């Protein structure tokens, strides 16, 4: 018979509820709002732990040699990515609670925190790295790990050597099954004359897209060729993956493509929510300390603003919307492919 589990013991509440040690109290100058400040940030770190748990589970599925798009595997990926977006949305909204603290309330204990700073959240840096933010794309690289302990830097560097979620999604898109089956395209020709992929579907699509462009958009055709036909665009995705992602967006109404489309949309939502969190953080810091230096030595608001502008991880998916056309003008798919993308 298994032992009886007690609620308090299971959650280790004694440890959790005894983990708030205000510096203002230790210094003999109790500041009421420091308790709020500690609990908010502790809860952030707990939710970062859960987000990392979800990212790792998604990566484990996508790392498999073959992901069956018509199985619970893809459903699980979408479900857990959705959970990440729900958590991030909650974290954005938690700023409302923190903003009940006024600038004067914060000044009561702010100087006692130096050099502690939210910039030292190694879990958040690992979250960004696991999602796909590369070191070379970070804002303020010289300051990136300067405030961390050696063991935390080692953990981050180890994560940066692993395949990211962005790279795993690229590999998943590249092996999208409806492009690898010649029966779906048997009425089309395909060659690579002049270093450009020629495939009747994509040739048709490019022509239709070209006709949809207005004056001032003609340069989009050059970008179209680089992204989808040549693969020399500097995109994080290969040309094959870009074609697959665009195809999913275009024909998302078919049952087989609804989950893949949801997956791409959730990645964009993760980016949007991370951006929203940074935006709220920038405004909150400006409200609290103006243009003063952060407790960790950063430039405060200016540093956060730089990260907000630069740290978009899934921007190459958002970029694809530039190349959409109206549903009524979409090339008609073969009966074989339509059957594959529909219900049996």
C-alpha cells in the first residue's frame, strides 16, 4: 500500500513559504512592497521552469527521425506549444500586479538589491536559447553573461550547443511528406536549370504572386526566388522548409494541414508574447526608474528596448505572409494530393 500524501508535504510548502527573505528587513528598514517584488519574481522563475519542461518535451518529439503528422505526436506538440503561449500570456499580465508598486515604493528597497537584477535570470536565457535565439543575434553580447555565476554560464553554453526548437522545426518542415511523394506531383515537371528550382506548382504560384504585386513591391520577386527557389536568403529555414511552411499557410483549410498550421501560428504567438513581455518590461522600468542605470549595471530602459527590437526568434515564419495570395487564385492541387490532405 502506498503511503498517504499530505498536501503541504507534496508541495513542500514550508520551503516555498519560507523562501522570501526581504533585504529591507535584514537591513532594519522594512519596505512593505519588497515582499510583492520577491514573490512575483519567484513565480516567474517557477513558470520559466515549466516552459523549459514543455520545450524539452516538444524537442524530444521533433527530434525523432520520423514524426507522423497524422498521429498523436503532432497533436502533443501543438498542445504543449499552446500551453507555453497560455503561460506567457499570464506572465505578461502579471506585470499588472507588479505595477501596483509605485516608484517611491520601489525606491524604499531598490539600492539594497545591487547588483542583483532580472538580467541574471539564467532560466530565461536558456529558454531563449532553446527556442532558437543564437548568441550572435543577441543584443548586448558583451553584457550577456557578465553578471552570471560560472556554473550558470556553463549551463547556458551547453544549451547553445544543442539543436534549437527553430532548427528542429526547420528539419520537420523539410521532410514534410506531401512534397516527398512523386505521385502527388506526377503531372508536373521539375528541374534546377540555372540554379533555380523549376516545379510547375511553384512556377504557377510565382506567376500568380507576381501579378498580385503593386508598384513598389516588384522587389518581392527577387526575395521570393531567394527564399523558395534558391535558398540563399539568409533565412533560418532552408528553401525546402520555406516552401513547406508557405504551402501549409496557403492550404491550411485541408484537414491534414490544420495541425501543422496551428504549430506555425503558435511559434509566432510565442514570439509575439515574448515581445509583449519585453514591451511591458520596458515601460515598467521607465516608469519606475526613468533613465537611471539598472541594479545589475545595465543601461536599464535602453538595454531592454534594444532586446525588444532584436530578439525575434521566429521572424522567418512571420516573413512568409509577404508571399501569400488570395484563396480564389490558389493553384488547384492534384486529385491525389487533395485526397491525401483530406479525410479518408
